[in-house]
C-alpha cells in the first residue's frame, strides 16, 4: 500500500509539473528539445538514434545502445525489470515497449498517467517500416521518419534488383544453391523460421529456408543434418557463433560444409529490426552470395 501511494503521489506531482511546463511550450509538432522519451525496447532506441533523435531519449535499458556523446540519459533497468519510480521522475512524454516488457509494468505506467506504446515483433520488412513511421508520428517527427523509411526502402529494392538481375543472367548449370539454414540460437538449435522479418533476408535474396513447419522448442543437430542445407548462416550469438560454426564444420556430409558455404552473421544488426540494420544485413548476405560465383 505504501509503495502504491508513493507512486501515485509522484505521478500527481509530475502531472502538475507537466501541465505548468506545457503552458510555456509552443503548440504544434514537438521538436527534439521538447519531447522526452523512455525506451524499454533496444530496437526502438536504435531506431531513434538512426533517425537522429537520440537526444530525445531520457531513459533506456541496459540492453539498449549507449547514448551518443552529449546525451546523459539514464539506465532505468533491463528489458525484463525496470524502475517505475525512476521512469516517473524522468517525466517522459511517451514510453516505448516491445516483446519482453512485462504487462504489469505497462499497466502500472498507464494507470499513473504515462503514455505507453507497445510494439509487437515485426514479421516483415514492411512491418519494420510501418512501425518506424508510427514511432515518428508519436514523437512529432513524421516527415523525418517518412524520408528515412523511403530512403531505406529504395536501397533495399536496389539490392533485390541487383540480386535478381544476377540470378537471371546465370545459366541453369551455373545457378547458385538456394537451400539455406539460418541459426540464431544454440543448445538447442534455434533457427530463423518462416513468417518472421529475418526470413525476409532469405526470401528477398531468392533463397529457400529449409526449416518448415517449425513446432518450437528448438531443433536437434540431427534434424539439421537431415535437412542437408546448401548454405548456412550462423548468428554470432554474442560470441558463441564462432564455436557453433566450428562444430558444423565437423559434418562434411552437409553440402554447405562440403562446399565451404558458411557465414557468420552480425546479430547486433541482423536480429534488431530497424530499417537501416535490415538493409545492411541484406546487403551483407547479398555480397556473400555474390562472392560464391
């Protein structure tokens, strides 16, 4: 009861403070100097940084990218546990959440008068772009977000055109293999599956994801061996990827291993859904496929 009273008291005081300060703000679109953002979602924090809005982020998690020079935003917890009192003291205009944020945390913040926006994990590049546009709209930077998304869409389309053009120019005998396995977790083996934004990397590059009808819970190594992938992408998995890649090299019966078609992929970018990171990962994989000629 005591803690609840304290939270409500802080919220009331901050609400009054916000009303007073709002009277001195100009009406219309907010600018970086007025909007205050707390981001509990690392991908949203990356998005704001890449959109040139890091200065507006006043609070972030320990899993978010570090603030850029000149920004002294506070770490208010990790992706699972956050300090609600600290969030309230930061007087945010909005709190962004995604995936691991607890429902209880979001309900508590909302009940105390804090605007909360929860994003689901995007399933496609289009959805990544749509979420970015929504972020821009929510922080008063619609035009900035729109221009950036259009630029990244154009670059992604260009990568796809180049890959498609090279595939068309090949003869049937020179066609690249396409059966691909993309690993993003280990013990058990966790793959990239269909209907996810990471599967879009393979789809856009004309590759076939060998993992279909995935039931969850991870895969056994034997299952992957039976799939006989011709290309293998392995996420760095915070340093574990190098060891995983060496383990796969012990199985020369796998076409990808026999032909040396194994690539270690930067998970900082590949597993973080922002327009820029998606495009950069797609370009990296496209360049790798080009090197296989």
